[in-house]
C-alpha cells in the first residue's frame, strides 16, 4: 500500500512538472535612505517582469520565479554588503536586480558578487567609474553612465542660453562622478562653472551651503543630489532666500516628490532622466497602470528590463547558474533576431527555446555597449504650471 501511494504521488508530481524549480531573484534597492521614494516603483517594475515569466510557465522546465527584497540604503556600503550577503548565502538567489546607487553597487560588486559569482544588473547605478571596474563579466546596467548624462545636461543648459551655473553635488560616488562629467562637458562647450561644491546628506540646515552658492552666482543652480535628502534641502534653502530662480535637476532629483513638494515654485526649471519612447515604453506604462504603480517613475522601466534580461539569459543558457548565463546577456540584449518588447517575455522565452535569436528591446529600448552598460536615451523635462512636462528625448 505504501509503495502504491508513493508511486501515485510521483505520477501526480510528474504531471505538474517534475523538473520545475523555484528560482529566487534578489531585488536590492534603497528602500530606506536618500532615494527611498523611487525604490517601490522600481521594485514593482522588476517584480512585474518576474511574475510575467512565472505566469508564462515557459522558463526552463516550467520554473517559477520568486523575488526576494533587500535594502541597500544607498548610503551605507556595509549595510548594502550585508543585505547582498543575505540574499546570496541565505536566500540562494540566482541573480541580483540592483543595487540602486553607485556606491552601494560598487560595494556589493566587489565584496559579494565577484566572490560568489553572482550576476548583478543595476537599473540605476550611473557612476562612470563602474564602466571600467573589474567585474569578471558579472555586472551590467540598464541605465546609461553619467558620462553621457553630463554631456546631455551641458547641451540642454547651453541651448537655453545659460552661460554660467553654480553646481552642488551630493558627496558620494554618484554626485562626484556626475559633477565631474558635467563640468568637463559644460566648460568644453564654453560654459562657466562659478562654483562646484559638495554637500552632505542628512543635515537639517543647508543655509551655509546655499550662501556659498549664492555668493558665487550664476544664471542657474545645478543640483546633482538626492530628492529625499540634501538635494531637497539645498533647493528649499535656495528658494526661501531667493538665491536662484532657475534650477537644473539631474536624475537623482526627478521624482513625484519634486513635483509634490515644490511644484510651481520651480516653474521654468528643467532637467533630464534616463527614459525612452516607443512601442516597448508604451506597453510597459500600460502594464504598470494595470499593476497599480506609476510606470513613469524614474528607473521603473530599467528595473523591469534588468530582471527580464537575467531571466531570458537563463533560458538561452539552459541554466540558472549565474556563472553560465552571464555569457548570454549581451546576446539577448543585442541579438539580431525578432524584437521583444515589455509584455512579450513569454514570446521571447518560446523563441529562445526554439533556438531562434531575439533582440530584447524591453521597456527602455535596451542596447548594451562596452562593458555591459546601456547606451541609453534621456527624457528632458521642464516645470510648467507646477507640473513636470516632457519636452523631448535625446
């Protein structure tokens, strides 16, 4: 009788996919810290891709995908490292969608990913230093480097006739990298930086920093900071004292929080953020709306693409081992086969299973260059009547 029951159980298990497994994927973002308002829609974007793949039943032997969240904090390298170690050693994730900020990403890559052979695809770490950092072929990103953002920002400012700016940046890898890239590009094109000054996050009073910026002068103030931290403090101080009337906002400053907290106070100010347009982007926005989150939020689409790239690469490698599927990621992103957009992951999995190449476009027109980073396009925004409006894509 016991043998009969065991045989029946084996048959039932086989009918539902005896070789199916649950693939755990890390979602490592700054759920607390200076960009905590951006993390939830980014996580939802990545987890939407994972659910799409799970629901398709087409990953490998019918594998399901389970996201496991970790908090990188953005500003605490030790906390980011500890969170990543937990994901890898305790949760046994097959890859990490993240980290979020450049400093945390660097710490996790060097202290956890490389020593454990774990693939990381960051949707938002933009420091130019990551382009040349040793990574054993394990690190990729779906957001373009700040070397490119610096060029874009310089062009925008000069096209508006602004020939001199004051510049402040958050004192970390992201802020310093973007500030250096922008200053180099802006000055090379004839612009003048009246002052380039770092600011620390977490302070209650930024009056001294604002006073220094105001004293240096300039036709606008560039704030390469974080909207949930020092960048917001600098902006509030500059507005309250009338130090500047026009502000330039890079990606770390652009979110719904900026619109909600400052609105019409920054009318005429402008900035840029990695984004795209087209079929994949439109499909992603519709999916996000159905799922109940804002798909236009900064880096939400890039997070979807980061997760999708890893899962499609697993299918191409016929393995969930990151040491194996890492070599398929560039092929998936830059293939010469049929284009796969957001919402078409089941189709992509099926084509790969049939041995056919795909060209993953996803939500953000993915194209990886160089050392596994995105070439990327940027959405230029301007504040009008208290609202962020898209001007064009560059």
